[in-house]
C-alpha cells in the first residue's frame, strides 16, 4: 500500500507533500475530510509498532484535556487518535511495508529516499 495520511489545512503537511514529489501510485487521505478508521489505525500500528508512535503530543487538545498530566496506555492512544484527527502525528507516509511518521527533516528525507529509491 502506498498512502499518505495528512491534513490539507496544515501548511507543514502541504510543504512536505510538495517536497516528496509523490508518484500517482500514492493515495492521499485528508484525515479531517475522511476520518481514520479503526482498521486503518490498526494497519499503521502494525507498521509503527505502537499507537504511541503515531500519537501527537503537540495537538492543542493534548493540553486542553490535561492529558499531559496523565499516564496514557496504548488503548488510550488508540482511542484518542480515533476520537480526534489532531492526535495523529502528521503526515503518516506508508510506502508498502515502511512507515514514516511526522515532519522531522530526518523522517521526510528518509521517506523521500524510500519513495524515489
């Protein structure tokens, strides 16, 4: 599977998508317009190793809900990501059996190398 979970209203996601120069074989899913399903999240977790790896602590709701003061379990991370799209660390790029999560320069460079390599 070749897929990117992103947010079309996020400037960082848009910049990264432009930089990646993705071939037409990639499917883009705007997670605000088309919610992540439990099955999709399960697939991402299988590649990432944990729900925590997919979870964004930078989401505004993370602090608003005082989650930064709680000990979260894998089930909590899963439920939160399914509850609100902003809890998914973006973008999530899936290139067959490889997953690239987030917007760090290193992650984006690795994703670009994998996509075009």
